[in-house]
């Protein structure tokens, strides 16, 4: 996918406008399946692609943490200028709040905002306790972004992506780092892949001190794919230790299942090459 010259260099997008997140605190937390026990006193937490979401501002109000909103759109100036561009249609909201308000009080405070590229992460080595990336995995080149995020992560820290658009076959224990869909004609499949996800995962599996996990969080909406035994595993987690991540519970027993990704390749017949996984006893909040 070619990059749009109007968009920041870290977005792989063909859209003419810059898409701005406006998700609220609870929506972000739910998508990440993240318990609030992660927000320890003094923790330094970066939200990548924060936009005008209320997540970081509410996080800093509720907990004794240093929450940082990170987004390339902040290069356009203060929030009033960003709001102006939203009003003029040069930017559009993703998941606009129900109240449809775009006043300057929405989103992070000016002193919580850091502009920059995820491919040149402006944070010191081993300085961050937690990096969250809510609904942006499909908009970035993961092969380029993940090493920078890992570099800035402390030992014992965690990177958590929601909406990563991956699939898993929990019965055959195969993780597929792409989204599987049927073409509607001959029943064959093709991957709609988060950009360079396979290469990013291969890189991470070779690094000492990293452990990788995926978590089931929904059914594939296509019945043909469900018949192949596939479940959405849109929650992708990288830890800088060997500890298992903790996720919030779900009323559906198929969701919230945690699988550790191994370096052993495994083929899903008729679909593609993936990675073997082992299921963990869930550490749930």
C-alpha cells in the first residue's frame, strides 16, 4: 500500500485525510483487555496513535503514572489548530464520540502530547514501562515499528496492540499473522495482512528476553472462515521478560484465551504459513 504524501510518514494509508482517534478511556481499555493493575505508581506509559482520545488524560487523572499521548498529528500544532483542521475536513474522526463535540477540551492536555514517528521513537532506551497501540496495527509497518518500541521498553515492560487483525486456530494451535477471508467465488483464501507482521514476529522471536502472545477476542464475521476453525486473535502482546500477560475476563469462554507464539513455523492447510502456539492457563483479572 502506498503512503499518502498528506499523511505522516509512519502511516501506510491511501486516504486523503488524516484519521484521528477519538475513543474514550473505557473503549480503549476494553479493546486492550487490560486490567487497571498495570497502571502502577510511577509507571511511564505511552499511547501510540492517541489522537484526541480521552485515554491518556483520564489515565493521568485516575492514577499516579506518567501517561504520554504520542501521535504524528500533533506536529500540526496545538489542539485548537487540530480542531480547526477537523472542522475543515482535512482530518476525520475515527470512532467519533456520541456527543460529536470537537471543542479544545477534548483529548490530551498540551503537556501530555508528544509528536513524532513510530519508526524513530523519541524515547530513551529502556525508559518505558508500557506501550499501548490501540487500533493502529493495520495503519503502520510493524516490521519497522516494533524494533523501536522494543528498544524503548524496560525489562519487565509490555507492548500491547489491539485490533491487530490476526487469526488463530486454537484446536490446531496455529497462529496466523494475517486476516483470512474468502474471495466469494471459488472458496480460496487470501491474507489481508497487517503490513509486514510475519517479518516483525520472526524478528522478535530471535531477540533474547522477549516473549510474544496473542489473545482471542472475537469470532471471524465470515462463516466460511469460522468453519475452518479460525477465531480472531486481534490482541497482540510483546513482553520484555518471560511472564505471561494478564487480561480481563470475558463472558464468552472462547475469548480471552492466551497463546504464546513459538518460533516453530506451522502450515494451515489451504490458508497459509503461520506459527505454532501453546495455550497458557489464563492469568485473568
